[in-house]
C-alpha cells in the first residue's frame, strides 16, 4: 500500500490525488459518506429557511415573559 502524503492545507487537486490512492472499496464508502453529508446540509438549509420567520421581531411578543 502506498503511503499517503500529509499536506497542511491541501487544494482540491491534492485531495483528489490522495483519494485516488485509496482502495476502490474505501473510495466508494467515502463517496457514500460525502453524499450523506451533502443531503444533511441541504436538509439543514431548508430547515433554516423555514425558521427564518421565527426571527421576526414582531413575533417576539412573549419574550418579556421569559
């Protein structure tokens, strides 16, 4: 197995080079994990948009009771 070099601040090309040194099974697992993370990021962004209306100052009528 090749030794993966360590880079303190890698760019995309360097990351790709490191990934392509991995066995195919590990690459596929990594792709799956990245896709899952991207899905969660999209869900989180949608949720944030849905809660923006809660940040309306006019809706803070109950804050004085906290």
